[in-house]
């Protein structure tokens, strides 16, 4: 038997003449935290909707926990949990009432629902908010409640679509600890995020753009795909230097980084060669140019731009 | 010494019994890119709203571009751009009509309107979408349009409240490209973010918590505080490694990641050796490697010390 929780083969989904997902193939192992990354409109949400059985594929095959989509949709819904950034909680209902509502939606029997809610409240550290209305919850607790609702029926696979959007650093960190605990308990998690520092929490990443997979692998492997470099340019005054570097976008993309400038460039050798003269012309004092590691976001932006070109 | 673009002294604001701001004092230099970060309810938005003039403080003073920021002479309206978390663009108007509307609001003449609208459409890469109703634009495009609307009158000071929340990395790059261009022209920006990677794009960061500024420094100096404290051990046995590290007195914080566990050691000299022994004891033989510190580490260590 395969150890894959999710198998996607040549999945295509069209909307009229628009192809949102264009023959993508990937596997996710049981217990894996799989980061599904891509710009808006890349096809991430469409893929998720196919995998949870609310959109039929145009062609291709998908299996989730051995169930075939869309044939086994009814059973599939019992085995998957889905939480989106816009997950709607009932604002006027308390935490416990929200959980009871979602328990009913998932068809939990009356005799098990009470204990399922109790263990959920403690597992997601929501006990102290049990009687608070959803609208009164701090954002971290709110997001945990949304996750608890999506998991009340104890699904084997979780789909999380931008679950941490807008969360503060502490809440995000706790949220990811929770995800790792779920994965350690054998749950499979597919998660999307626009914040690439979060990709480090994933076992494996898949980068999708315009319906195609453009990179796949562990965070380290994806980082290694990059031909992009970063330079740290220490110079003064900063504003003048910025103007000079912005006039030469071919040398790279320049941003502020503390008291220095950061230039992300595909060609660090020519950038290093040309920047000193450029800054001298602008009457700027150059102190140093040193290499800096590209971030995963630098790599992501480069890969997406190459694929758009 | 040149005059500060923004100077705030002893600023306080309470909502009922909740002290949202407790005596904030800070100064932002002309041309500075200044970041405010920190957890929810730290007071970031309240501070920005006071600076933008949409909220009156209980006490304290604000000077913006040489004018009194509390009594707010009308001239300030023209020299400040403010982008709140929920900014009004007109969903039924096209992208271009929205920009025209804001130009009219600021009393710009026809020629200035044309050139600024064209320039902003170009900078935001929205030229092809000028005829689109704003309501039909993607999240990232909408946010760029909002920024463009806040920039039509070429304000000296921009106030941005969590401007990139929810937008994708590519749009975010473009968004920052627009701001970088604006900065190069000597303008000043103060922005808030809950994303610590984004906080690092600034000249200086003020980390707020419970209505106060806890630390305020350059990204380099803040990261310096946690230098040689972050390590990463590559292991499949993440749970065992995390448990062993959590139990070790030499470890200040543990962060399980996709391919191993990152952790922060305390500042004692033997901390790494102690943590390594704890890992070996749990059967994790891989050697912890030094890792690049993050701003999140700064926040965590500031909270535990």
C-alpha cells in the first residue's frame, strides 16, 4: 500500500476558456506538512477545492486517503478538514456553540459531540474562551477556533488556505506548533501562505504559477534552485544612493535594509563591478559591498518572474 | 540639526479602562523609513491613527512637519498620506476613476491630475487594468491602487497601517518598489506590520507591546542582540529533539521546522554544549549548526529576559 495521503495526476481544471490548473502532478505523504505556494490566481485554491470535493476536475485523477475525487465525494467530506483565511465563524455564537454547529454540519452523533467538543477545546487551548462570543476573541484564539471547527470530525487530511494571514508573530508561531503536533499525530497538512519565512515550517514545498508547478522540494532544495544573489551595499547618504541604484534596474532590485541597501540581482559579478562607479558618480560614499544570502522570498519572486517571462 | 519629520512626546490614549498608548515618545527623521511592529493590541494602529489625525490623544504632543499634529492645521491634510487597514476605494469606479477622484479631492488641476495618474498607473503596473472596476481587481492590485490613491497629492509623509496584509509576494515586491521610489525622492514613511521579515526593510524598527515601545533600533542592531544564539539541528526526529531542548535549562526557545528544529540558547557560555548534550541524550546525534537570527528571536528573547 502506498504511504501517500494525496495523489494528484495530470489534474486540469478549466473555467470556460480559462485554464486555472493545467496538468499538475504531485504526491503528499501521510504525516507531511506540504507548503503550496504561488501568487494570487496561480491555481492554489482551485486545486484545494478539487481535493475537498467541491469542484469537479476537468480531467486527471486525484486520490485523497485512497478515495477518488469526485466519485467518492460524500465519503471524502468526512475525511478532510478545510480552513480558509475567510473561514466564517458565527460571530454571535460562543466558541462552544460554533463547535457544536460545525459538529452538526459534519454529522457528528449527539452522543459523541459533547466529548469531541471538550477535547477540542483543550487541545486547541480554547477552554478559557469556551463561553466567549467569536467576535470577542483575540485573533490568535479566533484562528485556533476556526482550526478546531475544521477538525472536529477528526479528518486525516487538513487543507489550510492562508490560515495565518494577518496573525501576529506570537499567534503564528503557536499556530505552527499546533500544525506540527497534528502532523506528528499522523495528520497530513496542505497549507498555503504568502509569507515565505513560514515555508521553513514545511517538510516539502510546491511552487505553482499560472496553473503549472514550477518548483518542488524541501525548502533547502528550492532555495538551491535559485540563481539569484543578494548584495548588501553600505553607503551614505542613503537617499542619494537609492536614487542612483533605482536608475539602473538592470543591475538588480534595490530596497532599504536598515542603514544599508540590499540589491537582489541575477548577476552579482556585474553588479559588484558597476555599483562603485555608479555611486561615485552620484557623489555617494561607498563603504562596502558584501554578499548576503537570498531569502526564500527572493527565490520565489525570481522563479515566478522567470516563469511569467 | 535638521527638524524631525515627526516627533511624538508622552503620547497616551485610553479606550475606557484600556490603555492603548502609554506615554509614547519617538522621533522620525526626514527621509526615514520607520517601522512599527509588535503583537496584536500593542497599540500600533492607535498610534498611527493619532498621527494621521483620525483620533485625538488624551495627552502628549505630536509635531508633524513642523505643525501641531493634535490641533491639526488644514495644511497637514495636504502633506500627509494615510492608508488605514480598511481604506475606501470605490468598488464601482474603475481604477483610473478612483485615482481621478482622489486628485479632485486634493484639488489638483487637470494637468497635474493627468500626469500623476499616468505615473502612478505605470508605477503600480496597473495600466492594463485602468478600465477595470476596482471591485474586480485581485487583492494585490487593489492594495496597490489604494496606495496609489494615498499618493496622488505627493505627500511628504506617508502613514501605512499593515499595508501588505494578505497580498502575494509578487504584489508585495511591487508594492515595496513603489514605496522605495517614493523614498528616493526624500519623503518619509512610517508603517506598521505584523510580519517580521517586512519589518527588516526599514531604517529603524520600534517594537511595541501593551501600548509602549519596548525597543527602538536599526534592524542590524536588533539582530545583533541575538547573534550567536540561534542554532538549527537537522533531524527527522523533530518531536524527540524538541522535547529534549524544551527540557534543557540552556534553551530559551524551541521552534520545530520542516527539516529539523531551530532553537535559541540562553546567554551562558556553556549553553550550546548543554543543549547538545540534551540532544545526544535523546538520541539526536546531528550537530546543531549556527543559524541566522530572526527578528522573531529578538521579540522572544526580549520577552523572556
